[in-house]
């Protein structure tokens, strides 16, 4: 995605397309992670692992969430944690 100023998100076609891409990416990751969580719970696999992208762009919220959780636990943070979140749930 190109670098778009925040004001341009709503006033130009490029900005609207960039915003649509962010929303779509968040939706797809959320759907994928939700399916993983439901599958792990229904198959009695026990737990899921929150994994970050592992680079210097990982935010503090995601870094704090990284770890293993029971698949059906209310302690499992909502994923994606924010727009453009690159974290995923894995079945260990």
C-alpha cells in the first residue's frame, strides 16, 4: 500500500482504495482467526497460539497478547487487535 496522508483517506480515490484495503485485510484476518478458534474448540484441540509478525513493527498490544490460550477461553483477546493487525492464531 502506498503512503497516503490521513486526510486523503476520504478525499481521493487512492485514499478510499487504501482504506478499503485496510478494512478488507482486517476482515479477512478476523475471519481466518475466528475459524481457527472455532475449529480448535470444536475439535477439542485445547489451545490456540497468538503469534505476531515477529518484526520491529509489532505494536505493544500485540506483543503483550502473544502466547498460548485455551481455545474457548474468555481470556483470549479479540483478534485482530486493531486495523492492519498482522497477528494470527495457530493451532500448536
